[in-house]
C-alpha cells in the first residue's frame, strides 16, 4: 500500500486578514453613515419642536383689538413719527438716500445708526 503524501496546506491567513479588514471597514462606514443620519434626524426633530412651539405661541397669543379712535390716533402718531424720521435723515449730511430708502424699517434703522455714529463722534 502506498502512503498518500499530504497536499501542502494553503495559507488562509492572508484571506482571513483581508476578510477582517473588509469587515472593519464596512462597520466603520456603517457607523459614519449612521452618525450622519442620526444627526439629521435630531436636527429635523429640533426644527419640528421649534415650529410646534411657535405655532402654539401664535395660537395662544391673540392681539388685543384697539378701539377705532385709539387706532386712528396711533396711525396718525406713527405717520408723524415716520415723517420726522424721514426729514431727519434727509437733512443729515452723511445720509444719501438709495433705492431701498422707502422700504419698511430702513429709515428707523438708519436713524438709529446715524444717531449712534454721531454719539460716538461726540456730535
């Protein structure tokens, strides 16, 4: 009887290491993608909570209506104040009105800025 000679064993160490490295890379990639997904979910949840809180605020806050006479006097007062602000800005040497000069809030903001600059300069 002839004795069989064993075949040389193939080294599986390199394939084992390759498999482990591949597995680790897949796990790391899954963790990174999962982290981004969780962060996105948290951000969307926070935005929804803020929107709900704001909506609750709007639902629970009702403006108190002014009587017609008080409303008319308030409108006249605001118009007079707006005209005064406009004249102040047009009379100031540092102000040159541009295309957005008549937009809401521009003149009052401009007056506050001009007054702050004048105050800082000591005028």
